[in-house]
């Protein structure tokens, strides 16, 4: 869609690729805007049942483009750029990560090389994160006198302990994929993360799209609810699925031992 991001669809799976490999997919304003635009484009696509998020070249993303700092600083000084909610609950920078968390379709991040700073926060917006064992990570904002401000404080707290988040935020130290898996930031490791992401996406795409989207919404919304509210949310989600065409098709296909044919 732009020189920064490409969307390729195969069947019901869309692969979103950061395509600024010559700059290690570093984040400048154009890249951030393109990432947000890609997510917003896919939001309304009923023909897309699963999304893969990855980067071309030697790494997922090096994070903030240091050469773009003056441009970003200039942009940030124009009015209430940080405080203005331009994308639902988020500002532009937060939307680059939150758009994936809020997408109705499940998102799988396929990671390699490194994911530093803003790129680390963007990958946290995915539902599932698969990384090569040699991938390196860092909550790097502290190195530049900043704090994570791209949705990281929303997304990290549901994955890792508070003391781990504090340590990584305060020190900006790098850590490998095995440690990221231990902390809870990764779902699994794979020698070929993109191939594994495609495998998972295909499994998801074969399920009822109604049930998958309802499940994602239910999981996201109940993360901060108490037990009583969560039980009610479960019941409401199930009520919206039971007896509907795709749910009945799932049952019939299972009974008839055939592949289901769902309608988007």
C-alpha cells in the first residue's frame, strides 16, 4: 500500500510486511502512519480471517529511526499531539500497536532479528507472537530519555509481572527470545517464524469467523473485568453465536466429518 508497508492476501489470510529493509524497518512518521493505515484497512475486511505481521530484511524492526527524531519532535510540538485521541482511544503513536490488539481478526507476529523500542510495543499488539530463537528485544525508550508511549503500558501488563516491566523499562537492557518467552512476551519460538505463523493463521482461518472474532473480543474485554462481569460477558458472547449459520455449519461439518464452509 505504500513504500513502508505491504499487504498481501492469500485466501483468508492477510500478511502485513514492514518494507523499509534498507533502514531495518525503523519507525519514522511515514512508517508509523502506514502501519496504522494497514490495520485500519483490515478492520472492515470480512474476507480476512487472520492477519500475519512481519518485517522484511534482517529484522522485524529496529524501533525508532534516530534520523527521524527531529521530524517526530517537530510533529509532537504541534498542539496536543500526545494527548489528542485521534484513533479511538489512542493517539497516532499508540495506534501503531493498539490497532492490532483492537483488530477483530486474530493477529500473529512473526519476529526475527530484533524488535526494539516502538517495534517491541507494536508486536505486543498481536494476539500471538512467534520468534526465531536469536531474536533480540528491548524496551529501549529509556536510552533516549523517554518512556514507552505506544500502548506498551497497556499491553505489557497483561503479559509480564510488574517487576519485570519495571526492570526492562528502567534499564533498557536487551534480552533474547528465550528470555522473552520466559517473561511472557512471546507465545513460542520457531526456526522459521513466518512459516509457523502461516500454519497458525491457516488453522484459525478454517474455524468459524464469527466464533473467532467473538473469542478475541471476549478475551480482550475480560482482561480487566472481575469474575462476575467476565461470566456475564461469556454468556453474552455465547448467546450471540448459538444457533447462527456459522455455528450450525461447524456442528454439521463435525458430524459429517467434512471441512466446514463458513460465510464471512
